[in-house]
C-alpha cells in the first residue's frame, strides 16, 4: 500500500507539470477553432466553395421576372423558368397554415389573410398574377423534381411561435422525404429565424443551412452562427459592402456565403469581387452576363 501511495503521488505530480507546461490557446482562438470544427463537421459540400473562384446564381423567388415566369413570384412557372435558364439554384418561401399545409408564398399573408392563422381552404380562390393558385410545397416539389441540376433553396419563414416553426420544419422535412427530395445535394435551407436554423443544424446537419439577415445595426459576424452549428450565411449584399471581411471570415470557418438581392450591375460586380459563393437576384441573366466564365454551373 505504501508503494501504491508513492506511485499515485508521482502520477499526480506528473499531471501538474504537464498542465503547467502545455501550450494554451487564447479564449478567442479556442472559440474560433471549436466553431470551425463544428461547422466543417456538419457542412455538406456547398458547390461553389473552393471551386476556383466560381460563383453560383440563385433566381430570387424563381425566375419570375420574365415572360416564361409569368411575372409571378413563387409560381411553378417561375421555378420552371429558372430550371430552363440553367441557373444553379431557385429560391422559394414557405409558411404553414393553421391546418398544417405548407404553402409557397413570400409574404406572411395572402390578400390580407395571415397564412398561419387560416386554413388552406381559405386561399382556394386566390390567384397569382399569372393565374396560378398559390402552390403547396408538394406541388412545387413535383416541378423541382423534374430538374436535378437546379437546386431548390427553401426559405423557412419565421412564425409567431416556436411551436409553429417546429411544425413548419417537421412538415417540410416530411414532405421532402415523401417526394424523394430529402437530399443535401438538391435542397438547401435558409431562414431569418435563429430557432429554425438551430433546428436544421441539430436535426439535419448534412444540409446547407444559411442564416438570413438584413440587420445593419447588430453585429452579425459569421462566427456567432458557426458556434451554433449553422454552416452558412445569407446576408443582404449591403452588409458585405460595410463588412467585406465577413466573406473571407466565413470561408475560414468552412461556411458558405450568399448575397441577396443583387440586381444592379455595380452591386453585382462588387459581390463578384468580394468572392461570395452565390448571388441571389431578380436578374439572373444579368448576373450570368457579368460572371462570364466565373459562373458555377451544375453538372
């Protein structure tokens, strides 16, 4: 027992010496390393990251701003027009009705009727400018499934209560699975809701999951979201004009970077020069013209 006690004392002494002599990282460095590790472990390959400086084009609410798109945002025609144009991605917005139907629409209301407070049947008579009814996510995915080379960027809209956001995420995932579209190579998620982004990061970490922001007052440094396991940022382009280092900073953390909504030539050129991974625009063909051989295209 005496010898055992001596051995234990020697072991404790050795641990003390090691802990005192081992190199220590600063708190900031440790936090950044942890954020980077968590992000890189959960991030599926964002097609434009590290692709020789090439940049992807995302049609904002579909390629609606053309004859084929029917001048109708979030219409099935606008999604098809984006697919036919061969752009990398097409974005849409989704809400959940009071009877748990996921509806594709940008605003939180249709003709003054708040979507989350009304049943799906309450919108049966409402029409988009091109005459289409407002599509359900199931109907939208039927068109999305026809073209594997145009990715679908689904914006999960904030709702009034976290329970309704939980329902929106759960129902969206269930619909994707039922349609054979639960696939990180075909679908990306974006949201202004931190709660929704946290849910995706926790339960569906293989998907690109970008936090949306147009907050010009709050410091939206990418590391804050990397620490939460959120693997991308999708910021209003003017935020990158004011904070250009956020692009390279996000890339160092393994995060993907999208800029929205960039429609003017000078602004598009600035985002190209900053090296964002994707540009969301109502003018996807103008972005294509300015990108030239820098456009990232799906194979």
